[in-house]
C-alpha cells in the first residue's frame, strides 16, 4: 500500500522508520503511565498496550512487559499503584519500506531513567 504521507518527509527510509519508532514509544509512555495496575490486571494491561501499538502504521511486531516488583509492595483495598515508566519494558520492530529498526523502552538503573533507544 502506498504511503500517502511520504511526500511530507524529507528523509531516508531508515530515518522514517526511526521517526515512527519514536512516535510509537512516546505514545505508549504518555498514554499508559498513570494507569492503575495490580497483579490481577498486569497481563491484560500488557496485552492492551501491545494490541494498541500493533494497529499503528509500520509496526511489524511488539513485546510489552510490566515489571511486577513494585506491585508487591502495595497491599490492601486502597493501596493500588499506577504504572510508572520504570516498570515498562517495550520492544518494537518497525518496518518502513526496505528499512527496519528495533526500538526499545526500558528502565536503565544506572541512569535511573526509562530510556527510549534503538537496539538495531
């Protein structure tokens, strides 16, 4: 299928794939951080994030994992937690024409930061 938006991008196919990866990772981070999370909805939230990104253009595959470590610290009726960036581990394969990139969002302990970057 032709890309009708291609005329607006003054870049290589690889640069476009990288751009698309950044948009997708930023969307995941800003859409889902703050969502209530518990051990009972962890897997369904992972799947919802994955399925939401898979419908976006040029996403060939996706993997989403939420680290449950912080969830165990909060017990009780009113002690749920919300998803934070340091809990996310997301891998995306983006395919744009003849170029593909693997992008990642994961917490880097040494930086104390949920970093978005290119793995390949």
